[in-house]
C-alpha cells in the first residue's frame, strides 16, 4: 500500500470495511434462511409428534375393547364396533402424519408405511376373528336347538315308556313290576344323566373351555349306551322313541363337537390377532419415541444454529472493528509521520535559521519519503530541497571564506 495515494488508501480502507459489513449482512441473511427452514422443520415435527401421541392413545383405547372382542366371542358386537371406530381414528392420524412427512423431507415415511401395512394385517385378523365369532354364535344356536330337540325327544320317550309299561291289561302284578324295573328306572336314569350333560354343556358354552369337552363326550356316550340297553327292552313306538332320542343326542353331541372345534380355531385366531396387535403397538411406540428424539434433535439444531449465527456475527463485527482501527492507524501514521518530520525541519529552520542537519536526520527523512503517496512525495521533495539549501549554504560559506 506504500505505492498507493492517500485517496486510494482511504478508498481501500472504507471498501474493506463495507465488504465486511456486507459479509455480516450476507451471513445474517443466509443463516436466517437456514434457521427459518429449521424452524419450519421443527414446527412440522412438533405437529407430527402431537398426531403420533394421539395415535398411540387411540391405539391403546383399541387394546381395551380388543380384549372384550377376543375374550367373548358371543356378546362382543359393541366392543367390535368400537375397535373398528378407534382403528379408523388411528388410520386417519397416520394419513395426517404422512402429509407432515412431505414437509419433513420424507422423515418417518418408511416407518409409517410399515405401520400401515401392519394395521392392514391386524384388520384382516380382526375380520377373521369376527367371522370365527359368528361361526361360534351359529354353533351355539345349533347346540341350543339340538338340546331342545333332544329334550323333546326325551319327553316323548318318557311318555311312550309310560304307555308301554301300562299297556298289557292281562299282565300279572309281578310282570308289571318287572317291566317298570326294566324300563322306567333306565328312563329316569337317562333323564337324570341328560340333565347333567346339559349342565356341563352350558358350562362349556359359557367358558369356551375345550378341555371340558372330553368329559362331556364321555357322559354323552354313557347316555347313548343306556339308550341302547333301553331300546332292547322296548318294542313298537316306545322303541322308536328311544331311537329318536338317540338320534337327537347324536346331533347334540355333533354340534357340541363342532362348537369345540370352532372354539379351538377361534382361540388360535384370537391369539394370532392379539400377537399382531401388540406387534403394531410396539411399532407405534417405537415410532413415537423416534419422533420425540427427532424433535429434540431439531430443537438442538435450531439452538446451535442461533448460537453459531450469534458468534459468527460477533466475530465478524469484532474483526471489522479491529481491521478498521488498523487501517485508520496505518493511514494516520502514513500521514502524520512525514508531516511531523517536515514540521520539525521547518520549525528548526524558522526558529534558528540553521540549515545544518545531521546525516542521521536526513537518512530518516529519506526513509520516511519512500511512500509513493502525496505525503511521501511531498516529504521527498522537501528533503531534496533541504539538501539543495544545505549544498548552496556550504558553497556560499566556501566562497565567502
């Protein structure tokens, strides 16, 4: 900068300061744009977290009603409807979060696609469970109807047995007693045993405990054996009524077996549905945790960016101030140094009229005059003038001598 004029030095100094000011403004604008983008991301992830938490709450509400659906295959219409209602809420919240994902550069899209697929699988399992429940309901109705038919057949058999025991007018009293012993006593036992079978069947239907079925089947077989023995002791319409009772009891047993098989199938389907449901619950919980972590990360990014902007602006501002002070001192020194030196020479000449200067003083003056600016050139011309005056002064003294 020594070869530059004072005006150019000032121009360079002010230009550098203006450049730094523009740099500060540029950094501020760029970082503001970046921070605004981060704030938009933060707002979107905050909205997503709100929807995710609501989705988790609604899905937990599904869990309460799902227990009723899976544990009671008969009286579960209201619970099943509530499950479907809350499942729809979960799907609506998932759709809302998919819209937020577009504002988050696709964040969470893969996880939400997995949850959506899992929800479809749970719905399919629920539909399968529902179909199984309806089958069990139909089986229950069939068992009840078969039980009523068997009871009617039992009542008809009892009436026919009474007629049979009282039918022969010429039988002796001992023969009547023997017939009563061989017919009515087995009939009464069958009636008692069938009553116990119906109580056991009722317990089985209410509990849906398939482990009760072997004992129930065993008791039905006992009744069938007694019916077979009774039929051998009867004839005519009485024997036919026993056959009808046996057939009705077989239908009753078959319906109970079908109910047991469907109960077993329903238990397996329900467990599969329960497992899938809790798998989705784990997925949603993990997703909510991930969104919370992303929210924390985004918030930290905003804070870090704000701090970085603040420190960067402060740093550039301090550097600008230091640079401005340096330029001012440099230019001031470049002006005041030579000017001060000329003032010293002029004061000495003016006060004493002495043109005698030491070689060291002239050397320092020449060194200060190396700058190519106006001040340096002025000092160089002044030093040259002094040298000429000194030369002519010494020449005059020599002539005078």
